[in-house]
């Protein structure tokens, strides 16, 4: 099975490209060999998420894969920090397409190989990244828009709608910063910390915007919220979660009677809450394999 992903993308070139983006992102891109990939966030000075991306380090550039509509904002943010850096930022959204293949059975992909690989598929070169979107690692394929028909034809399984992929993601307990509406939260509150279902953090990589807040949270371990699960029918997306009239969290996307949510840590499985006025129950969030 494979699913088209609504996407936007940036390409960074220039001698300082790795060092420059390293000083902006939460994860350690410099620590991976080319080709390599890491999930990361770009934070504000209060440590809150502004953007989520998957960063690919290649021999001649850095490729940032983002959700749809995110590239323009991240471009503006990055350009504010260019002073003497030798780096060029190009929005390549219109030139590229991305699909997620649910398993690693992709012609040309080495399932025992590195997390990022370039190989031939459909008459052109594709960039693949091992990504866990459903509880089982699959492959994100990035390729030129003009090769889209040929790449789709080369994939052995049929197309599966995005809504089905989203339902599998929610069941697996894997957050999506944009689709769950978690922009503006702290990474530790929504499952993005080290050991979470979608780790984006390195606490040893050096300075970046928001790093002081992240270091303080690591030292004190005092985030008041964490990623949780809500159970209920027809729960509204991105709504406040309340208990006894007090706001205790924020719901993400809803699918098949489940929602992921940013919840106060004192809530326990079985607690009754309301999501935008709709009754729900706090469920147990089963651990899933970490994103790779």
C-alpha cells in the first residue's frame, strides 16, 4: 500500500548548509552520515514548536520535508538568521512529490540499509527515508513531479487514501505536529522527546533557538503535559479537553473512535472528560516503535 502525502519542501545548499541548519533544529543532523535523515523541530525562544520537518543530509545539500503549506514560513524564519553564512534556501515544493509506502518492500530499497537512500525507480532517481507512520516502518519516497506517473506505476501495491493512513497513525499512537494541531506546544508534551513515539530531540548537539528551555526541561523533568489517548465517538479535532469544568488538555485529530491528545499528566486511564463538549474517556497509550 502507498499513500500520497500533502507536502512542501526546502533545499539548502552552500558550504555552511549543515552547520547553519544544525544551529536551528532540535536534532543532530551533523551526527548522521550522508545520506542520512532525522526528524526535528524548529522552536521559538520559549521552546514551543514552530515547524516540524524530516531533514535529509546528502552529499551536496540538505533537504527538508514538511507538511503542506509549511515551506514558506520556514523559509522566512531561516532567512532571518542568515548573516555571514554561505547558504542558499530554495523552495522546491512545486518540483517534488512524496508518497509513503506502508512497508519496506519497495523496488530498489534496501531494508537492511541506511535510513536514507537514493535509488532508481520509475525511470528516475528517488530519495527514500525510513519512516514509521503506522506503527511499522515504511518508506517515504520523494521524487520529481514529472516522474510521478512512472513512480506510481512502479509501486507494486495500490493507492490507499490519506484518511486510512491517518487512522492507522492515530491507532498506533504516533503524533503528527501539523495534523494534530500541536504547533505552539513543547516537544516533551506531545511525544517528541527522547524515548517518545516520534523523537526529535538531541540534548548534546549544542545551541539552537529554544535550547535553553529544552535543557531546563531535561534537567528538571517538569513538563506538566504528555501525549495521551482519548476514546469516544465523533470527537472534534483540535478541541479543548475539559474535566469538571477545567481545561486539562488539547485533542488532536480523531479517527475510528480515537484521538491523540496533549493531556495533563495527572489524568489516568478511565477518567471521564469532555472534548469540545463531547463525552470521552482517557485511554491507555500503548507504546509503539520509535520513529527511525
